[in-house]
């Protein structure tokens, strides 16, 4: 069986497809990832379907065309309107290359993430079953349906939908569940970070996608951390945080595999990206999530509603809030419950037969 995976050209969209693609390959099948831009960093056989693609340029052009949607999108209250326009423009760039890859490679199945509508277009064009692989806490079919493709008919429903979000957090129990396996890339942990901490260790992570406004998350945490009884680690600090004199209990590191670091972490503070949310839920680690643009407010509020984390705004990060993050037994218990729920979900290798049967 040949399985073509398709993702938008961003690491946060491509990386969640890697565990299933690896499982398919290890079962003796062939896999190929069709993507572009930063998606090419996924550790898989890849096809660059839009050479020279720059996400920032497409995003800027989309914002110019839809200025009235910018404010609500940056606040995380815009629903799927802006994302539909943005990823419609992204997929308009991807579709020719994905169609060419599908014609040349002749896959038996096409697996695509919700904002890679080019995969659905290719599945219909080649008359092969298309499988929607969710990669976040947001409802995948809703995101797919929101994508505005120029001059194309409505997308056909996928033959199957794979859900990686735990049901107690995101609901949607009718899709095929699959355990999320965090795959965030990065260098091996430095020796000091691999050692067991002497006191609670709090990781601080930011988005891999450049933001239109100033990112003060790490600076706020660093300022609040000095009076907190914990060791704080800024992962990939932004220039503002890297330039300041940090308190003695705050250290920095480069791009590391967050999931590995979380094994010895007491908590994580982050921007609300779905990959980081799911990594923390899988590890059973409490999280402080800063509400932000796109789906980040949605993610923060889902995790907080489940009790496995705390949602906040950047300006409200204080020593008291960081202390609560590492000491609140209710949040810690809820995080462990969700981790156990995720551990009980089927691993990727158990989805291979469902992929084979999809569309029959």
C-alpha cells in the first residue's frame, strides 16, 4: 500500500502526521509527505510541492485583503473566518504540486490534515480514499469545510476521520481515536536538562510561527520567576528575553524535544499551540496557557475547562500564578487523568487496518 500524506507548510501541521506515517512505513508500506516550507523538516520522505513557498508572505497578503478580520483573529475570537481565507490561499499554492505528486506516485490512500485541503482535492481527482487526520484540539471537518479554495467546488467528505485529541478535552467521540505521539523535533537535551531537577522545573515555550505583534510571554515569565521556588527554562527564547539579565533560577536552551523535557518537568507555560497542549496532556503535566491568536484561545479554554491547566492573558502572569501552577493539586490530578486517558487510546499502528479499509 502506498500512502500519501499531505500537510500545510508549517511544522505544527506536518509533525503530528509523523507518528502515523512512521507506523505505516514500519508495517512495510510506502509513505510520502507532500508539503512545502517548514513542513519539509518532518523526518519523512518528502516532496516539496511549492518550492520557495514563504508562509509569512501569504499571511501578510491575506491580512491586507481582509483587514476587518485581523482584530478578531489576533484576539482568538474570529472562529474559522480568517483561517479559511489564509489556508485557502496556502492551498491554492499547494494544489498543483500535490496533484502532480499524486498522479506521479499513484497512492492507494491519501491522508491529509484539516488545513491541507489540497489532499482532499487530490483524493477526489485520483479517485482514491481520502482520510482526514486531525492534528489539533479543533474539529477537523469544520476546519476543512472553512477552507476557501479559489474556483473549486465544495470538498467531498473524507472516507474516515482520525482524532488525536482526548475526548474528555475536545469531545467528538465518533471519529477514529488515535493516541497523539508528540513529535516536536529539536536537538538532544543538554546534560543539565536531562538530569532530575532538585526543585520543580517549569518549561516555557513559544510559537514556531512569527507573530505580528510583540511576544512578551517569556519576558513576563522571567520577570515573575525570580520570587518563585522553581527552576524555569526558556526554550528558544525570543530576542527580548535573551537580551535581558535573567534571574538565577532562569536558564535558556535552544530547540529541544519538548515531550522528552516534560518527562522531568513539573509544569509548562506556553502560547497555546495544539502540539504543545497535546504534549503536556500526554505527559500529565499542568500547563499555563496564554490566550492568543487563531486557535490558541480555543485550546487554552478547552484545557482549562477540563481542569488540566490554567488559561490566562500575558499581562496577568505573576509569581502567584506560577506558584499556583506548580502547587495546585486539583490541576495536577486532572492533568494525570487526561494522561491516563491518552495512554488508553489506540497507538498509530492499530490504525493501519482502518486506513486499508477506508472507502471500501
